């Protein structure tokens, strides 16, 4: 604005972008480069991919396709497999928004690595359990080793983590029920679907031949309700981001052969006119058995769960697969009816929507945070995976994911949604503290988060003052060259960073500041305008930017 102040953060964002474009402020690509390079001239490609994985992103993420393709092509042109600033920019620029978000720790689980180390511990803990029976009513299920155990998760930002046998295909079985119901509501609306099916836990075994007082199935999570639901839908594989979805024809045939109870339910439903008019009950039963026989891996199913956690948008493709109302209904019914006759007991300590299946899967949803798939074939007496139940219970005991956990006052639990302090880093204290301790990587992250690197404390001290006084040459270099801060701010006693460096005898810092001055001084005076008064912050910014969030 005319008086040099910026009145709104939107305006401020625009100003920052134009300063970046004009080369006055470093570009986001450059800031990302500094963040990952950690002071080196070049980034070896493995360093980039390791840093990327630490944020939870995968190199195979469909949202990073352009970046990864460009990286492959670019690396062939280098002799050492490393990227300088220019090559790095070329690779990241098309996906810079997602990458910046990742490295600014703006994802729902900011400290992904520490979270996943907890997950691995819980996984190990449940692995030791030996109880339970692998389902053996059909050979396709009986063949699985009781030792198989896998956990995969995908957050609403598409951060992925997997541990154990996460690439082994298994059938969804009853875990497909919530998806069928969600599709039915998505296609026809809540009112229509519930003309045919209730919303109440049945209090009876999932395959009981029984209807409610209105002669409707109790809910879509038990067989009768799921069979009616099947008569309302067509399916697609979009919910798992086009990752592994297969079909076990052998399971389908076996289910049909051993499906007398389901046929009995089908005939009963037909007698009671539970289907839409014109439904061919036996072909619906075939479709029901086919849907039970859809194969997934723990990994691909975690993306389905994440789509449910994310209001129906697949986190890794961004595609809208289901509408939010369909998803909300589904989560409600999973919460009350998803775990067979254990649903109430599960909902009590875990407080999260989940659905289990006879193959040993438990699809668990932490709404607005992540989807999780647990898979281990041994089942308890009620038909739930023994290890899966343990994992879900342990997870919620550790983290404040229970629907009714208080997020403000219940400090005993871990809150993985909140970073150790990144919310507070906006304050000048953190900036100066990082400068004081010489924590360049923290400073790089602050800069990437559009923090104003020229902020002053109440003594008008800047990060540059503090770093110069402490003799942290690397910090001084970063602030000058990457952040292009004003080299000569004066604190309330009139001292500049140069004064500090001289005073405390940090000769390397003195040399750095001198070199910087001799390099930039000529342009400096034209850009800065009022060089006489250091107190007015004559830096290279035309206006003083405020942090943008
Ligand atoms: N195919 C099984 C049935 O319909 C599914 C069982 C289950 O996963 O609960 O009986």
C-alpha cells in the first residue's frame, strides 16, 4: 500500500508472490532446495526421495507424477546423480504446491516419522498375540497362515505408511459392506436407501434370518441389509486411488456353494418384498458373493478407508468418489454396527467407525485424519481379527483419536495432529531462538513457511543480530543469501549485526558480512531508498512482508 503497510494477509500473499516472481525474494523452489540441501551445493537424488518419504509422501503418488518423471529424465543428464539448484527447480516446479505443503509440515500428521514409529510399536505388540482361528468354511480362507499380519494407513493428505504383510491380496468379505452402502446412498440418496434398510444395530449375529418390525433388514452392515444394498448398486474401484483391486473367482464359487444361509436370507427377503421391484434375487446373491470376493491388499484398502476419512475424496487422486452425506451415513453405521456382535464393546473404548470381515480385515476410519486397514486372518469367537482388535484398541489408548476424546484438556494422550511446536513457530521467539542455537534447518523451515525472517523482538533485535553475536556463520549466510534479509538492521542500542560480530570477535562472520556488502551494496542503495536510517528497515523488501499462513 502507499504507506508501506499491508492490510490483509491475502494482499500480503499477493505481494510475496510478486516479490518472489521479481526475484527479490527467493522462490518457493529455492526455499525448498535450501530446506532439503541442508547447506550443500547439490541434492543427491536419494536424499530428495528420503526426505520426501519422511513427510509421508510416496514417490509413486499420482500427485507427484510430473515431478518424478522430470527427476528421472534430469538425473540421466547428470554425472553424479545430484541436483543443483537449477535442476532441482526444473524437477519440482510442477508439483511445488504439494511439495511445499509437505515440507512446511502442513499435513494432518506434521511429524509423520514419529507417528509411524508409534504405529510400528503397536504393530509389534499385536504381532505377539497367538490366539484366534483362521476361518475355514471355504478352502480359499483356510489356506492363509495365522502368522500373516499387516497394517497400512493413508492420511487425508495422502501420507502413507505400511508395516508387515501389506502386499498380500485377500478378500474384502464383509469389509465391502460399508462401501456398498455408501455407493447406494451416493447414487440414490439416504431417504430412498432407507426405504429398504433400517439404521439400528440388530443385536443378533450378522447372518441371522431375521428382519425388524417393519420387515426390513436391521442395517446395511449385516448380511440381510447388505444383500438388499447389493440390489441397489453398481461398483467401481475409484475409492482406492486405482491401486490393487482384484477378484477371486475361486472364492466367489466357494461362497456360492457354501452360501445356503445367504440363499435362505435371500428367499426370506424376497418373500417379505424387501427388494426394489423387478429384482432378480438369485443374480443379486451372485453379485453379493462377488463383492465379498473382491481382493485388495492392506495397502490399497487403506486408501479406501482414507477416502471414507476424507468425506469421499480419494486423497491420492483428489477424485470425488462418494458424496459427503453418503460417507457420513456410512461412518455412523460402521460405528454402531460394524464389528459384528462386538460393535458396542468396540465403540466404547475405540470410539471410531470400523468394519471387519471374515478374511481378517478391519477397516478403521479416523474421520478427517486417516484411514487404516489392519489384516490378520486369526479371528476371535465373534469373528473379529484378534490382532486387528488389539491394534485398534492400543492405537486409541495412545492417541486422542476416540470420537469423544477431548482435544483441549486431555493431555495424557498423544495428539499426532499437532506438531511439537510448529504452530508456535510463528513467534519471533522461535526465530531468534533458532538463530541463537544455530539451528539452520529450523530456519529453513520457517523461511519455507513464509515466515518474516526480519522480525524483531522488543529490543529490535533480529535473527541476524543474534546469529552474528553467537558466531553462527552458516545461519548468517543463510539469512543473507537465501532469505535476503536486510544486512544492517539496528537494534534499540543502534547496533548492527556487523557491530555484534566485531564485538564478540567472530571473524568469519565479519568477513561474510563484508563480502555480502561489497557484492550487493551498489544495487542496495537504489532498492532500499532510505539507507541512512537503519532503524527504518531499508532491506531489499519494497514492503515489509508479514508471515503468510
Ligand atoms: N461371505 C461371508 C458371508 O456372507 C462374509 C462373512 C463376513 O465377512 O462377515 O457369509
